[in-house]
């Protein structure tokens, strides 16, 4: 009986040392996560074209300006020439972006 009690206390001691070591290591090695005060405010920008290549060339540098894509859309619509009754289809593409609104981005460039 005495042997099982000493094994139990040894387990409790080892467990306590492990918890103490974990709290010391995590407090000193892992930086604390902090959030900005208040809700995040975003600014949005959308660009559209019927020519995908032109649209892609226009939006190619948006990422370097802090924009991230938040949505895209492609819509095809029939076009009817009233004089000749010919039908065609036009497709419009749109890409929308967002970035956190900060004092840096609010300044005109």
C-alpha cells in the first residue's frame, strides 16, 4: 500500500513540474496574440471588363497595394441588334477586392 501511495505522489510531482515548465516556456517563447481595438474597417474596390486579359492586367498589381480578392463574377447576357435581329452574347467579368482601411491607405496618392 505504501508503495502505491508513493507512486501516486511521484506522478503528482512529475505532473506539477511539467505544468510549471510548460507555463514558463510558453510565457517566454510564444508571443502573446493581440487584436486591434474595435472592429476592423474595410475599404472595397471593384473592377470590371468584357475583356478578361485587360482586366487581369489592370488588377495584377492590386496585391502589392494591400488589396485581397473578396469576390468575382462573370455574367453573360444576350445582345440583340434591333436593325438586323442578330443575336450575340457579351460576357462581363468583375473582380472585387478589399483591404483594411488605415491612415496610410486613406491618404491620396
